[in-house]
C-alpha cells in the first residue's frame, strides 16, 4: 500500500513532544530531586518536559 503524499514530506516526525513516556518522567523527577525512594512508577505527577 502506498503512503499518502501529505505524509511523505512531513517534517513533524521527531518534533518536540509535549507528552513524556513513563520512564522519561521518572528520569526527570530524579533529576529534579522530586523522586522519593520506594515510589512506584504508577500514578506519577504531571511533568512538563524541559526545553
């Protein structure tokens, strides 16, 4: 199946994401010092990616 022409020239792939994956949020919380030992990766607080 061929790809639609509007998708072929898309430069937005790899663009800045506003949503982080769970492991990225844990890493960011550790860097900020907000990660406490024994916390679970479920139910993490919302975090904005660093720019």
